[in-house]
């Protein structure tokens, strides 16, 4: 098989995998909030997604979040 064809197939395969993961990743692996809830439930605690940085530092209510078990 020619190298150009192999390279094109690899690029297309990774592209399709990325699209499928984007579309169905939350259904397959659960959303970050659901994974947080499930992992904290094993400790009999409530899982809450909290901002990594306070709003006063970023000036935005959107931003990276991390799981905290209460």
C-alpha cells in the first residue's frame, strides 16, 4: 500500500474518532459532573463541580472546574 494512502487513512481515522468522541463522549463516559457525582458517591459524599479560580481572579463565571466531595 502506498505511504500516501496509509497517511490519509490514519488522518481520516483519527478525525472520525475525534468527531465521534465529541458527539458521544459524554454518553459513553459520562459528563464531568456525572463522573464527579459517581466518584463522590462511593465515599457517601455529595459531588460538586467548583471553579478552579474564584470569579474575582478571572472576572468570569465560566472557567475550568474541578470536583469537590462534600
